């Protein structure tokens, strides 16, 4: 028989001591049984009953509610892998860095937990960099002893330094990861305020500018890279992860594996790009990845950025052009050509059309239909 009542166990830190929090919906039977537990107390801040975290108390909890309520320990006992589809990470590059005088590296426990959770390489890089900046700001302090005032002071410094809201949010995430995931203190900094997300419209290029950029690439390989970023709406990381077998010329589609959010998707393959790709393959003969470095292996993200920005400069485009701007342009141009928003969402790999709707604010077609008030 399935139990209707449940109690969720939570990790808490009360007065510097690890405790077991008991979260449940109001119920007289559960409340009366909870009050039979020894050393029970109530915390106003988190609005939970709690007791010291030890094996004896855990055993007592399970014994007290056996047959009465289901004990949910999903948040308490296991280290759950966040991204099971991501490849296992090797963080030796961080561990083998030469020691620097006056610099504290990321703690080993932090690296181990990142490996276990299997975050993406990009997330790991950002978390490690942000957290190291934080702990070195308090170089002479043990991070475990820092409080909310210390964190707010550091965040205030980032604001004064002109850091963006997205950078500050990333910093908060990297700090919370240390306390809440590595040291299992979920309520340690629960009241740290986050800056509001900046709602900036994506910058896009005209079709003519895109053609000019492609025409000003240095060679066939660079031409294919820029052309694919635009014509398939690819993220830079997705382009770099493309295998030769992901190009399906029979169906005229590209398979994008393990994209953002661990999702696979299909996007379009341009006949013009396919023609260039066939010539490129004959000339370069990549072995595994579609685009590889001189010594083989995956092509570098920095090189892709340089290819795009240098070609844009040669084309006489003043604005700073990035690989992601080509993706924005892809979505905007599809919308201007009358493609359904839902189809664009699927091609981009967005979870919701709400994310894709931002392109309606930059698409020209709807504005062209507005009558000139001065005419």
C-alpha cells in the first residue's frame, strides 16, 4: 500500500552544526510523531523542525514514521549526477597547475564534486574561475568561516568593478555550489539577493553582411565554419562537436548531439554549404570531428572566434561580430521569411517558444508593415 504522507529530509546548518531538517505538509499525525523525537527544535528562518545530524537520529526518524509516512531522502543521501549524458570530466588540468605565490587554487573537494555532477566543460571552467576569484579576495580566510556579509561585500565589489548581472549570477552560483553542494549546507546563504536578468535584444546582421563575411574568410575551411554557424543556427560548441557522420546529405539535415541541456536535435543543411563541405572534405580529410586542429582532435573555440571576427573586419563591418551573432541572425532571418516560430524553436533547440520570441522584437518584417505616420 502506497503511503500518502511524506517527510523530506534536508541538510541544514544551524549555529555552525550540521542538522537534519524535516519538511512536510501540515498533518496532525506527523506533527505528534515528530515531537516524540529527542533534541527536536524549530528554526524560524527556514521554517523547519530539525535535530542534530547523526546516525542515531536518522535511525529514529525512519523508525518513528515506519508505516505512517514515506521518508524522502533524495535531497539528503545521494550525490545525484546532474547531466548523465555529459562525458566524464577529467579535471587534471586544474590539479596539475604550478603553484603560484599568493594564490589559492580551487579546493580538491570542489573539483571532485564537479566531476561527480558531470557539469559541462564550459560550466566547470566558469565555476572554477569565479570561485577562485572569490576565495582569493579573502585569501587569508578559510571559506567555510565566511558569512552572508562577507559574500555581499564581495558582490558589491564586482558591481563597483562594472561586472555584468550575468557574471554576478554566475559568481553566486559558484559560491553556493561550494557551501550547498560540496559542504551540504543548503540554507547557508539562502537570502543572498540576485541581480535582475538583463533583457537585452540580440544583435543581428543583415543577409548582405553575412554574405560579405563568408566571402572574406581566408580559406575553404573557414568559409565552411562561418557558413555552418549561420545556415544551421549552431552554437560554437555545437559546431566544434560535430562529427563527420552528423552531416546527413541524403536527408539534408545536421544531427546536433548533446547540445545545451543535454538534448539532441536536427537542424537544416544548406545545399550551398553542402557543396562547400564536399570540397572541404576532399581537401582536408578530417578523421573524427568535422573540423579538426592541425594535429587532429577538436578544433579550438578561440580559433572559431578569430575566424568570424577577422572576416567581419575584412568585410568592413564596424560592429563586433561573434559566432553567436550568426545564430541570432539565422533565427531572425527565418522569422522575416515567414517561418513559424515553433519551427525556429525546434531548429535552435530552445525549451520554450518564450525564449525564441525575443527574435520577434528584432525581425524587420513586422516593422516594415507599420505605416509611416509622417507620410
